[in-house]
C-alpha cells in the first residue's frame, strides 16, 4: 500500500518538474525569414503583435493593415511579427524565399517575418504552447491570421481570430492598452 506522504511527495515532484518546464514569453525565439534569430527578449518593454499568416489566404489583405499599424506606431516601439504557416489548407509557399518576396512585393512588409513555422499540433512552435497555457485551447489558431497582443511585460493581453481586422475599432482599442 502506498502511503499518503509518498503520494504527496511524488505529486510535489511532478508539479515542480512541470512548472519548471514552462517558459517565459521572453525566453522564446523564432527563426527569421533571413536566417537570423528573432529573440523575444530583445523586445522587453515594447508592445508586440504576433500573427500567424499565409500568403494565399482570404485574410492575407490584413498584411497591409498590419504594415500600416507598424509604420504608425514604430516610433512607440511597436513590434510586429508574422509567422507564415502551411498548417491551414496548404495556403503558404513551401519556400521561405518565396514568402519573403511575396510579402515585400505585394505588401511592402518591413516588420519581422519568421520562417515557415508549425502553429498547430504536437510539433507546433513553443510560442503557441505558451499561448495555450496563458489563454486556453480556444486561443489557439483555428485558421490563418490569428492575432496576439503582448504587453510590454510579456503578458498575453488579448487575442483575435482571423475575422477581426487589425484596423477594426475592437483591435485598435486593445492595442492602445498595451502601448
């Protein structure tokens, strides 16, 4: 028979291992589309928008709105990071160079873009595991162009599904809160 104190000790050990495995937002990194490392610790004390994206999605027009926000608020140190993914409907190029060219030619994107990245499933990027821990399963992308607002102290402030435009009043009101 297993003693009650032994079970408590095992449970405590398990919980300490589980919690120590959690990463802070600023511990995360992405591989940039140019091969550089996008280290989130470089963005401490800055408001951040992170969006999963795809070049051939019906919501791709949101790139223009995101670039407009970036240009408008970059003096206030707004950071925008797009995460191209092919996880929804095969709507992304299979080549990072083509993604970069598409974004530059069609939308004149000047904010950060990562390499093509997994955003769902067991092998998804740790950022999306962090999102789920912070806001639950419903906050995970169900399609392209889910948007995440991160406060200056690295907290998930709010998130929006694909249908909420970055130019919408709802989005802009939440963005103001983290500026």
